[in-house]
């Protein structure tokens, strides 16, 4: 069985509202895939359809080639944390994991293993109602790992966590992916995925905006631009324009150069004897790349929002 | 992009796809919420408490002889009986010349029975002022015969083996067969004689919240002549069985007088079914009306607590097949209620018994089939109510409405039925889930709406219908 999630032409409507619209993507094994979109973009709805909880109005979602509802011991195929607070407050953490293990015929030792894995050993005997958000997230992650599944899915796992918790989850997801698992993690903030995800699926208003590797996205957003600081702005612009670059003045002694690498800019300036005091390659942040990607979707949302009223 | 071998789970599920593991998981869920277990305990405590209260509040009120055997409670065997031994096959003939008092169902006639012990089998041929000539047996009303014949009337009752056949005649020559009954285990040496009996005058007043039954003993009398028993036993004297003593044994209403082959019998009380018998088993188990509230709340919360917290998604993620999940929840809720019900109903009977004895009442015999049916049936009743509650909770998804709906369906028919005419009340008790409480009845009373097992069946049908609707919704709806 393959460790993948395949979403094919998935569609979900609530009355006149289209929550997910012809959405297709694949979550591949061995990497962390970030599932990004603004609030209300349809991330949670998509995840619920993957879990067989909500019925799609069209298309399909397959776990390792099978629909969720046909899985016999689903916790061994896919582990998911959709809502960390979905625990009965009067139940002890260990008992919560115990009934989950029983429901899938998992050996009782797994309960202790995932408690250790999630760093819950000291809290396992306590009732979940008294847990902090961070502890509930850990309990949810422990539950997702019970069946040691090849596919993992987390809905906003770092939402509301302190920096320490964010670092812990990021490292955990990375190590899980490094074992060859497919990991899907949703977030409405691109910054949460910075340094955490290898691949991105970006959606807005239920539609796919981008399905790309993080590196490529950044490269596209950065656009090979070089920032140059020089007292001889006019000379520099003339020289570089002659060398084939697109140049624009971005300040009294600053020039933005596009179409040339930093090395070629330096070589051209040195050849013409134009001095400069600083040069840097521009690197877009994931956030900037995301803003650029979703700008259209957000604008469209604004227009649609006005029409709806 | 790096290509690497997909991860393979190192955990293999133990049992392959067993339903048992779902049951175990649902039981763990129930067991690990302390207040749910307390609720279960509360249902037991409430039921036993009500049993003790009702035992403390009830006292013996004379008539009935103290027996609490439901079969015995159902039978009234009073009136006046004047008899001789009857050895082997034979017959008794007499003419009822006059009948006085007691209304349309006053009875005067002949009776063959194996023993004068109360509530033993008999065959009685009688003339009545309003219902003709009848052959009755088995402490049941009606009987073979009918017509409009009144006293004076000739009656003949013959015994052949275990068959007893009745005949009537206007003149003692042309006999017409009324009917025949079989008295199993009728001993070789039986008794044959004359009797008078009469049903009490009973008035039932029904109002919201309850009913009051007031009975006045009626009395009747009849004159017999031309009495002959064959084969005749030389020197056999007539003996009497009258009222069981106490104020009713007033010679003015109970006794035998007469001479020269004429007998005048006076008596009070009926021979037939007791439709107003106290159902002491049902009274002892009446706590189920309160105990069920805790069971309903528990069974509903097992479902709605999951809906409220989004936990149902976790549950459905772990067991995606809706039908099995619903079945597991219903079975676990049902079994938990059954266990609580068994403890509560046996506890009620056993703990109430000493109090009933000290109040002069004989506690219902637990080993009697009918009593046992009521005791086990009470536990089964709670189990089905729990299943019904689970189903309604899945349909409604919210605690307060679900609990209200179930309790209203179970309680309201019983409350408003008392304020409705009996015929309407009967249908209400037959067609609503409240019919299930019939399983607790150990005596057949005048107002019985439905026989115990049928009533239980009605409740089961409701539970199954609700389960079917719940299954359909659970499959269709987004979780």
C-alpha cells in the first residue's frame, strides 16, 4: 500500500456556497506538505472529506488508493488530528488512547509508546479537561500516531502554541516525513510553514492556487533580483542596462537589478570602473510569495463578498 | 524531489476486523467517564429506594389470605359451596327454583371440583339473572352457554374421567347440553355440590394522575330442590364451605338453611378472575419510572457528548463503518442498562421483602414464572429504553431535546391515560413506547391494555424503527 493521499476533483457545496471546488492534489511520501490558504478557504472541509466524515458532492479522496470508509483498521493507514479539543474532558489521556487502540485492535503497548513519543508521560493519568492547549495538541498527535500509520494529517497543529511547542512539532513532522511517511499539515499562516514544509498546496476559496515545491516557489517569487547600493547611480544604471539587465532606481543611492546574477553585476561594474558600496541578492520570504499568490484570490473574495451582500 | 521507500506501519492490528473490539472500545469510553458510572449507579439506587418506600407504605388490608403468588391473586374463590363426595364417574342434578339479589351476574348452580382448597380447579354450571345458563372453569369470566334462561331451571353436571359436562333443562326431562370442560388431574374422589356466588359491586373512578377503585361486596341467595348425587353414597352428609371467616361470615349473608330436600344457600363474593388484584410485584418494581431517567440520560449522553465536542469525528475516524458503530454503541448502552436493571430489580425485590413481611404482606415469590418475567423484564425494559435513547440521540444530536423526547414518550402516555376514558387510554397504552411497561405486570387487571410480551414488543419495535432512522441519518449526514 502506498503512503499517499490523493485528492481528485473534490467538490463540496453547502447550499449555494461552494466550499471546495474541483480540488486535486497528491500528498507524496517522504516530505511534509503544507496545506495553506486563508481562513475559510476549504482546508478543514477537504480534510474531513479525506477522513470520510463529510460526503463530497463530487470527486474522491483516496488514502493509499482506497476511500477512507472502506479502511478496516484506519488508524494503521492514516493518523489524523483534526481538532485537538475533541476529547471528553472527564476522560484520562491514557483512557482516551486506550479506547482508540481497542477500536482498531491495536496492541495495548502502543498506548504507552505514543504517550512517550508525544512527551505526555507525566500527564497520561490526568483528565483531559485540565489540559493546556499544548498538551491537548500532544494528545492529538499521540492519537494520530497510535497505529504507526504511513500517512499523517494535521489540521492547524501549531495554532496557538508557544514557540517551543512550534519547534517541537516542526521537528517531529520532519522526522516522521524522513521515515518515508506522507505528512499533510494545514495552516492559514504561511510563516508557520517557513522551514517546516517541503511542498505546498495553496488553496483559496476552495480552488487550487498552487501545488509546488517550496524552493521553486521562493525562486519564482524572488525573481533573480539584485539590490545594489552605489553613489554613482546614473553610471551604474547605464552600465547595467547595456549589460542586458532591467534596472530601476529604488532610492537616492539604490538600484534594483533584474535579469543578471550578482556575479555578472559585479563583473560589469568593475569592468566599467563604477564603484559600489553594497550588493545583495533579494530573497523573498514564503509570506511574500504567498501574498503574491493569493492576492488575486483575496481580491476575488472581496468582490464576491460585496456581491453576496 | 527525493524518492524514498514509502513507510510501512510496524503495528499490525491483533484481531482481524472483529466487532468485539468495537464493543470493547465503547465500553472503555463508558467506563472511563466517572460521572457516567455514577449515573448508572444512581439509577440502581433510585429504583431500590422507591421499592423500599413503597414497601414501607403498604400494609395488609385483610381479604386475600396473604398469598402473593400472582396466579393465586388472580383468582377469587368465595361464595358458598355445599357439597358431598363424588367417587369416580357420576353426576349431580338439582333445580334452582329461585334466585335473589346480586345483579345480572349473580351465580347459582352446581360445581364439581377436586378439592375445596381455595383457587383449585373447578367446573361450575350456573344460572344467572342476566346471562342465561353458563358453564365456567379456570377462574375466567364468560364461559360456554348463554341465552336468556332464568331460574327456575334444572341443571345437571356429569363427570366422566377428567371431562365435566353441563346440561340444562326447563323440566328435568328434556336436557340440553351447555358445554364440556376438561379438569386435568381431577382426582378419583372429587366433590359435587351446589354453590352461590356473586361479583363485588366495583366502582372505578379515573382522573389525571391516578384511579380509585372502590368495591362493595354484594350478596346473593338461591333456593335449590330435587337435588340428587349419583352414585349416591349412603350416609353421606352435606358439608359447607363458606366465607373464609372474619366479618363476612355473617349468617345473614353466608350459610345454608333448609329441610325436606330444599336448600337455601346464601353467599358473598365471586368465583372467577380477580380483576382488581394488587400487583405487588409491579408496585415493588415501580421505581423503574424514576430509574429510567438516569438510564435515558446516560444513553443519550454517550452519543450527544461526542457530537458536542466533535469527538464523534474521532470515533468515526477510528471506526468508519456507521452501522457497526451504531450497533456497538446501542449494545454497550443496552448491556450497561441491563446490568443496572438486573441489580436494581432483584435488589428491589430482595430488600423490600423483609419490610413487606413485617407489614403483614407476603412478598411476591421470586421463583414464580410470572414474577420472574416481571423482574427480568424490568431489566430488559431498561436495556431497550437505553437502545431507544441512543437511537433518538443520534437522530436529534443534542442532549436536552433527546432526553426530553424519550422521557415524554415513556411517561406522558401513562400520566394522561388515567385522565382519559378507558377505551382511549387502552389505545394510548398499546401504541406508544409506554406499552413496554406491560412487561412488569404479573396480574391481569380490568384496565390491562396489552399483554406483557406484546407491550414489550411494541417498545422494541419503536427502538428498532429509531435505530433504522439513526443508521440512515448517520450514513448520510456529514459528521
